[in-house]
C-alpha cells in the first residue's frame, strides 16, 4: 500500500513536469521560421491520437509538403494512420514584406500550400563587375498558420493552434517538417502565446 501511494505522488509530480517540458519554448524552437504559437483545447481529444490530414488540394507539391508535415508529427511521437481518430486541417496566409513602409500584400492559402506559397522569386544573376547601388534580396514573408483538430466522426473543432512566424529560409520541406513537429508536440494542449 505505501508503494502505491508513493507511486501516485510521484506520478502527480512528474506528469506536469513532463507536460511542461513538452510544451516548453525550447521544445518549440524552429530554425526555418521565428515567431510565436498559441493553442487551446475546446474539447478533449483521444489520449492516444492517430492523426490524419484533411488535404483538399491534391497537387503534387501539396502532397509532398503533407508527407513532410506528417514526418514532423511522427518525430513528435504522434501516430499517423489511414484510420485516424483525430483529423488535422491546416490553413494559412502570407504577408509579403512589401516596400518596407508597412505595406505589402496578403495572400490566403488552403491546406499546406501556404508553405509553398511562401517561396520567393529568384534573383537575377549577379553581374561580374561591382555595382554602386547593390540590390538587396526581397524580405522573406510572414506566415500566419492555423491548425485545427477535430475528433473523427465529429464536425466540431476540438483543438486549434495559431502560429505566426517570419520565414528565415527558403526550404519549404524543412518548414513543413518543423511545423508538423511543433503541432504534434502541442496537439490537444493549451499553450499561451509562446515564442518560437
């Protein structure tokens, strides 16, 4: 009997610590995008979720990004399968850097194409001779991404995460993997506005 009481006390102490570590800023660091994340649970999701992605764009680029996103989910320890009990839907928008005076244009994307939509145009080749007025590359875009989870068989959103970040590179695959890992690490949890 004393062993059971000690075991329960230890569990009550360790479990919150493990959850705090999982959702800590260090666990949510991303190399491809810097910004913040917030999430809230609106309903309970299964204790052992098996996740599926709701992909409405069947283009090959989106399918590749979806594979990288699910690879990130797996890195976070989330099961991904053909018979999911939790379905994730990801949408987003980009705000291009614009002229530097606060201007810019916003574009909205469905599914994971928001990552691909963040691609920047290629710069023309650099001339061999030095120029006086050097051309600076266009700024990387700001992304606003929303991930929504529903429990299979329900149409009500059970959990939602909002991620706002500025791209730090052009590798869409890496970004998709890192976002999958981030979403998988906080799936079903409440996260106050936390820096990435």
